[in-house]
C-alpha cells in the first residue's frame, strides 16, 4: 500500500510503503515532467505494539530532511532549539532527530514567526497551548468521573427503591 504523507514546497514527498517511510525528491527534467529519486534510507518496520502517540513521538527525521519538509533553513532550526522552542532527540548525542510531533510544532512556530511574533512570544504561545490541552484533558477526566458517580448513585437509588418495594 502506498500513501503520500506530505508533499513539500521543494517538491519533496514523504511516502509510507509497507510501514516504512521513504523520502523522494522530484526534479523537473527538460520535458517539464518530474523525475524522482530516493534521498534517505527506508526505516525498518515499526513494532505493531507501538501506539499512534508513540509513533508520532518517534524521532526519525534528520535536520536536512526536516528543513526540506518544513521549508526552514537548518540554521533557523538550530536557533529555534537554542531559544528553547523545540527539543529534538539526539542520535548518539550529536545528530538531531525530529519526530512527527516536532514537525507539527515547527509548522506552528513557522506560522507564528511569519506573523511577526518573536521567539519569546512564540514560547509563551506554545506554553499556553500546551496548558489549554492539559486543562481540556483534566476537564474530560472530571466529566467522566462525574458520569461514573452519577451512574453509581442511580444504581444505589434504584436498588434502595427495589428493597423498599419488596
């Protein structure tokens, strides 16, 4: 099964093929058609026990690949990391590896930077968004707990009513 995951501004495409990701770069040949070639090795199959969340957080893209995917120069990516906006994983303490989650954050950072927000402002906005997500999760947990309590109360009331009737 072959699915396009993302096509970038630089005519690069990430494809998923048999649970492996392959990056292709397409170039315009003289006839106006696109020719493609592989630019990175295929990743080995992901364990079936890995959740979607774990898969999203799995570091797998080098800084060069991320630069092409997001359209941000590698030096800017390094500056974002220095400013504390992003924390990619490190391979053997050296090479940065970015996850799908990092790519989503980078796209948010790029949008905010294009709107004229500076690094400090971006950091605050990202923190507020994380806090909103955390608060939404807590509200959902409390709602679920409330529903369980109400259901338990209903069962107790119903059983007491049945005892009175018998």
